[in-house]
C-alpha cells in the first residue's frame, strides 16, 4: 500500500473525539495508537488488544505522523476529504 492509500484509512469526524483523526471511522484515535507504540507496545500487542485493527491501520498512523512532522497539513486534507 502506498502512503496515500494508507492515509485513506484515517478519517476525521467532528462527532467522534472532537474531530481528532481516527482509524476507519472507529473510536480509535491515531494519537492513541502512536502513544501505545511510543510506550513500547508492539504492533502485535496492539492487534491483540484491538482485534478490529489491521496491520495497515498501524502503518496508516505512522504515515500520518510522518506527514505531520514533515510539515504537511494532513489533518486539514483528511478533514476536507471526509466532508465531501
């Protein structure tokens, strides 16, 4: 999957977590997944704890973080795409 295809898994819904980026419309925030990875959890542990997650969802969170720190306004792009 390309980085752009991964980012399609990230959505923004103003009714869920105040419009924070989430994974595939579920109530799992990108920041939560990233925080778990930073805390030392492995992708395998995340997949065990959240069986609805797929490996590409974790990659999508990493792609989101990469684009964000690269200076791209990825949040606004995703929010705009979700409103069409």
